[in-house]
C-alpha cells in the first residue's frame, strides 16, 4: 500500500509541475503580420513546381501546426549579445523517432548536466519550445550560438533519405518545415542551404550542425546526416511561405513561471531545475526498482493528460 500511495504522490507531483509552467496551452498562431521585406525573394530561393509534394505526402496546412511549451532547458543564456538570428540550425537528437520523443528529449534537456539546449524539439506529433527565441540556446558551441535558432529533430544522423521520407518521418519534416518557414518569416532568413564557407562569412540561411563542425572545429557532430533530404525539406518550407499572402507570426515571447531570473552562462551559474522536479527525480530514482518503465510511461501520460482545472 505504501508503494501505491507513493506512486500516487509522484503522479500528483508530475501534474503539479506541468501546471506550474512545464506544459502550457498550445500557441495557436492566431496573430498575423504582413510579409517582411524579402519574403518573396526567400520563396524564390527554392524552386517550387506547382502541384508537387516535396516530401511525398500532403503536408497539413501551416496553421495546423501548433507550438507548445515544453520543459525549459537547463542550459541557456539570456539574450543574444545584441545579435539577431541569421541561421536556422537543424540537429538530430540521436534518439528513436517515436511519439512522445520530443517531450522525452526536452525533459532530459531540462535536467541534464550535459551543457546543451535547443529552442525547439520536434517529433511526428509535437513541436515544443524549450528556450525563448530572444535567448541563446547552446546548440553548436561558442559565440556562433548567438546567431542561430536551434531546432532538434527527434531522430538519428544515420537515417537514410528513404528513412526521412517514409510516411511517419515525412510528417515530422512537415512540422519542422512549417516551423522553419515561420522563423524565416520573422527574421527574414533566406531559405537556402548553407555550408561551412557561408558560415565563415556570416551568410544567412538554413544549416546543419555538421557545417559548424567543419567551419569552426568545435565538435565532430555530423547531424542531421548525409541522408537528410535538404532539397525536399527546403522546398516544403518555401511552399509554406507561399501558402498565403500573410504568414502567422511565431510567438517571440512567452511567460514561463519556472524561467530562472539572473544570468546563466556557460561558465557561471547553473540553471537548476524546479525544486518540485528535483524532488520528483529523487523519488523516481529511489523507486526505480519498484516501478517499471511501462508504468512510469503510463504515469507520465496520465499526468500530462489530466484535467488540471
């Protein structure tokens, strides 16, 4: 009975943490703004052929893609040192492509000692924002982080082109392309693929983590991998830009109750998780032998879908 009671307490703690700001209602992208200067030029950087499906499937409408608040990443830095984003950086999480994968990765980023973060994590069904766009996520290392919007795709750099364009993964790319199009709209970033030489001279565009490794030598990352279908992905992003005369604006700021105050830097203060979550993780660690992974997943699912009103 004690174990059952403890499990119920853990469930309530999860729900309380989520209500406290870990999972707010979805941003519905209801606000709109006129096309920014250069938007037409952006779309023209990718050749769009009428009535084609770049990803091999009919992607949902742009307005069907919502962004929800995920767990706030532990490691990030306030502001961008006066920089405006000029690159959209695509990463892979090196984890299984699965439903719930984005939340699992975001949860890990909220508590890990590994100094990394992303602005967004995307899986087949969810797009989570985990670091505010006006703040710096630690995605590529060094000062280059200041100019990048970091997007993590749940999946692996070892994926082939066929893997990425399979039906389930293609829907994930629809999501990521919609997000990329909206970021490009907000910051007037051209939808063109950058390689290392372009990064070295500060060219704006869309880029994989591998190009930062080649340009600056700060890592050996190769994601999103040689099989990533850049042509189809950027064509789909461009088609989202041409879908309507106005493009819904990505929410640039949000109120997060557990966002830490004060400076957080790569060398100083740590962005510690919420006390409630620290206690939650301690309890889960203690009960690891008593609660199976299946039960924990069910517990997490129940808490996330509870009526908290």
